[in-house]
C-alpha cells in the first residue's frame, strides 16, 4: 500500500479518516480542477468503469456533480431516483443495490434519509460505496469540497478558525466539516439557536457560541448552513424572519467581522433567511466556487477508489 | 533489487551541447517561431523544455511558451497496478490548437509515455504538429513511436536503467547508465 492510495474501499464519512488520506484527496482534486476548466473535459482514466447514483432524497448539486465527475473521467453513469423506480413497489434498499451490482456497477453513490444507510450498503456490496448524505450523519464529499475551497483561498487548514453557523442539529454537512477540519488541525466553532445545537456538541472539541456577532469576530472562515425547513416540524425557531435577525449573515454583520472573512454556503440557499443576497453575491462569498470545486473533489475520489487494479 | 551505477554517459557540457543542437534543429525545421510551443512531460521533461525554450530565445530572440503535462490519467497500465499513481497538475496556460507543439521528455524507452502524452496533448486541442524531443533514446520500443530530436542514442539492455539527473530536480546535470542487481 503506497502513500498515494486510499486505504479503504468506501467513502462513508470523514470521522476516522486520517490527515494523510484527506490531504491525498485534496491534492489530487487540485490536479483534477484543471480538467474542469478545459474546452475538452474528458480524460480516459476510468473508461469501462461504471458509477450508479442512487438518491432517495432530492438533490441538484451533489448528483450532477458526481455524474459530471464520473463522465469527465470517462466512466459510465447510471442514475436511479426513487420516485421513478421499483422502490415505489416496495423493493428494499439492499435488493435494489444487489440487483444493480450484478449488472456490473463499480461504485454506488447513495443519498438516503436514514443515517447509516451507506454503511449498510458498504457492508453488503463488493462495489465501492460513496456516501452522498445519510440522514443527519455525514456528507463527506461536501466536507471535503469545503475544506478544499478554504485551503485554496487561505493556503492551509491548520490553525484556521472556522465557524459553522445555523442548524447544526440536523446538518450532516456540519458533522463532516467538524470531523474533517479537526483532523486537519483547524479550530472549529459552531453557533446557532440553542434548539438547533446538538446536545453535548462541545464534547466533539468545538467552541460553542450562542451569539453570532461574538462568534464572527473570532473567525477566519464562516460556513453558513441552510436552514432545513423540510426537517423543521417541531417549532425549533419562531419564524424565518426572526431567524434572519439573530442568525442570518447580513452585510452589517459582515462589516463588523474581520475584513477578509471567507463566506461558504453548501447550498441550496434560502436567500433572506440564513444569508442575505448582498452577502451571498458579494466578493467574500465563494459559494459558486464550492460547487465547481465539488466536481474536482469527486473526480479525485472516484479516481482514488477505482483508478488502480484489483 | 538494487541499482548499481555503471557508467556516466553525459556530463554537464554534453547535456548543454545536446540541447543547444536540438534547439538549432527545432529552429531550422520550424521557420515560424511564433507558432512554437513547448510542453514538458513531468517530471524531468519540464526543466528540459524550459532549457530548450531558453535556447530558442537565444537563437531567435523570442521565447516560446512552456507548459507542463502530467500523463498519469492517460497511462495504459492503471488497471494493472494495485496502487493509484499520484496525479499531478497539468499546466498548459496557452492554446495548443493550430500550434507546433514540441513535446519534451528525458528518456524515450517503450514509447508508452509518449503515446499517453500524445493523447493528453490532443485532448487540449488540435495542434498543427506534435514533435517529440528527448535527451536520450535508449531503444526497446513497444509502440510505433519515434523521436524527432534526440540528444544521444544509447544502446541498452533491458536490465539497465537510464538515469537523467538535472540541476532543477537533482542538483547535478548528468546522465548515467545504472544496472539492476538482484
């Protein structure tokens, strides 16, 4: 096993992934980014390999990003949406995946509302499994592309102060960012309404703020989470308007923070709720860049999982 | 398996003279210097491409652009290796479409690297010509590929390895034949 190889069959989460593995993925993604900028976006590397995207939850960015990443590397792609498949007829997750696997799929990318769904598949399939978001657990490729974007702009991750704002409780993006950033030596803080912070979140090794203005003064990077309106059924905050007042990233708050604060958002944005348009479209925001970097990061992962022989 | 130095076949002067001669040949064969671009194949093709472009500047008072090519994603042996080789950056900050591309590498051996490099360049655009310049041609081709410019032809056995050492990478300018010993 060389230093240039991931020591794993699957990418299920950033929890437990080593600094060396994360660095290898980010370094490889830096090389892949050049291909995304080409006129002819195609290299022959994964010719003859196939990738299935199996999404049990809606997605725009993540699914297109995985499919383009696979196509740019010449892998074939197949996508199954649960709305139009036999899942509607009651087929189980494992049966669906096993049927696809015997057709020769090399990698399964899965998004599912149940935490641990990708782990379950990985245990039962010989194919590589990539977690594209499982319930409230992890979304590792988002965590990696966030770290890649930060590293591109600030040159490092070690020692940086990264603030994650918003609905930490329901956010798999927050979890993957926390695990990955801590492993890479960054200092991580979270801020949000007390009702949207997981209990005992401080035990993960992050600083916890209940005042956004205070938290922003101690940050080099802020990652603004989407308020997951579809997961809010229990009245955890009063209204979108009130949320914006206390937890929204507004131009006033940005002006009071450090001048080159880098602003990330995993999308899709609720403009005017967790972030105002002026900030989202402003010079400190790198939100569209994150999307582009996501393709390079996923190319890196597909290459590192499938590029070698058996 | 160890490697044992057998003979030094080029020293600093020999390398300099070879590159100077190749640059003259390139200038002679490509009258439209403005249309020339150099692309070095990682790793040691890159400093060689830089040196050749600098020689062209001395001869023609114009420095052609130099790009860097990483051929990892184009290798034909990926599925035969357990490990995935590290992918480095390709950096060709100019268009190759319509250009006369001088592809530069240190050693020409089986031709598989050159084959991969040809595919990689063509994926960047459609050049007018692609010409191959190498410091050492050691024979044993496995594909129908030849170099347009050769610094030195060196007959070798397949047990031997050609080691090109360049100041930019290795601190010295030398070419050695080394032999595998069991």
